[in-house]
C-alpha cells in the first residue's frame, strides 16, 4: 500500500531521491549547526547549491543554529522544490533521552512551518534513521502517527500532499506496513 487519504490530504510513499521531487518543500534531516553534513543533508546542499547554505548562515547569525526537534525554512536554490525545511532529528541513544518525542516534533514543527507558509505539498526523508541510528520501524511509526495526528488537529491545513521519500527498500517496506496497519 503506497498511499492513503487523510482528510483533505493525500499521503504518498515512494522510494527514491528527495532532491529531485517537485514539491513546495522538501525536508532536510539537518544537524543543529545548519552548516551541512553527510547523508541527505549533503545531497540537498550539493544539488541545491550555495544559496541554501547562505540562508542557513543568516539563520545561524540570527538565532545560533537550530535545536533538536525544531525546524527552519530556506530557499531550495537550484532544486526543483521551492523551499527546504531543515529540521534536526535526535541522535538515537537507547531511547531514554526523549528521542521519540523529539522525532515527533521534527515532523509536527515541519508541518506547522509548511502551513505558516501556505505550502500545498511537502516531502519528508526518513529523519534520524541514517547517521543518527534511530530504529527504522519505530521511526516509521512515529512519522506516520505524527502526520495523522497533525491532520486530525489541523483540518484546515494547506497541505494537500505529504510524501515520504524512502531512500532504502527497508524503510519503504516498514512505511508500507505501518500505512496498512493504519487503514
Ligand atoms: P540522520 O542524521 O537524520 O540520520 P541521514 O541523512 O544520515 O540523517 O539519514 C536520514 C535518511 O535519509 C536515511 O534513511 C538515509 O538513507 C536517507 N537519505 C540519504 N540520502 C537521501 C536522498 N538523497 N534522498 C532521500 N533520502 C536520503
């Protein structure tokens, strides 16, 4: 199962590269420095060019980076998306450091920011499941449950499409199972 309708919003799963998605915003699994890094963060900055980093630096000058669980928005530079929402996922440390709540906040704060900018489509990567080692199954459950709760609590959301762009087959399969269980 690769899609589901939740209220006015279509939820879509796919496997691929988030940097090529034509959406109002792609979400970056950034680090709190906002200065770029490996994984999806590196891919977004490479493909989008220096305009993204320049705006990240301005945000750093204003507010000194981005705390875990929070989100900021910038241009998408040369990417087909219009904006990049940078959110900072938690590093998995066994689950006793509020990792679950912080990961949920990454999704809800990104959705809130998208709504504040009246965006209609957003694409998420599998935040924290790479270098930050969050267990993939639990991360998929948190991602989909948080989106569902957000839509239930914000029936007038501007978002008509929410995509989960899974990079690896493992994550796609876990998201498919979770979506099936929610249906
Ligand atoms: P984190 O530090 O939050 O764990 P990573 O970038 O290491 O961030 O990994 C987050 C997820 O992004 C992982 O599932 C990884 O496979 C995935 N990923 C890496 N490159 C891309 C890409 N170009 N498009 C979509 N997802 C990607």
